[in-house]
């Protein structure tokens, strides 16, 4: 049987979790917020030419890159450890979009390290705008995994004893 010959059944357990709560969706909001805010602070710098916004973009890009790498490592571990996740095309599409996002995020941070203001216009704006689009794409694909494929969603019978009766 070919792995993509038929659609896998919905749902998949999680292996990288705390008390059955998957870690990847817990970590993802941090790089998403940081990398989206880079674009906003770059636009503010472009408009007001205040070095505060350039320094803010530098810190946001760094925080987005570092937290994105952590979330990416956890997500990659989940992808590699859970066969039912690996057999979904959406999981691989999400993985590729997230790797592209991390590459853009790290490049954007590296561009700013020597001089926070020097490359915001036009390269920093281009990279942070591209990062915003990639956040949207990776987020859409991640949402597809959760809402359509039920990846990381606990079955109603999986709850702790007594809580399923509330």
C-alpha cells in the first residue's frame, strides 16, 4: 500500500506533550506574534524614521527566530515520531512553509544584527513582509491539520477520570 494512496483516518496522538497537551501549539503563538510585529515595527520605522522602531524590529526578529526554532524543533519531532501525522500531505506542506518562514526570519534577524537601521528599507521591509505572508500560510496549514485532520485533538474519552462528566 502506498502511504498517500488513501486518506488516513482523522486524529493522531501526540508524543511531544505535557499531560497530553501537545507542546507545538503551545509554543507557536510566540514566533507568530514576534514575526508579525517585525513587519509592523518596520512600517513604523519607515514612516517616522525613529531609531526606536529599528531597535524594536531587531529584538522582535531575534525573538521570532529563536522561539521559531524551538517551536520548529518540537513540531519536527512530532512529525517524525507520529506516523499518522507523517502520512498527511498537509503536515508536509506545513513543515515546508514553516522551514521557509524560519529561513526568512533568521535571515531578517541576521541582516539587522550589524546595524539595526541600515537595511530596513527596502530589504528588511521585504523580508518582514514575506515573513508575514509565510506566517499566514504556515498558520493556515497548521489549522488544517488541527481542524480538518484532528491532529493533536484529544478524543472525548481521553480526558482524566471524572472530568468527562462535567
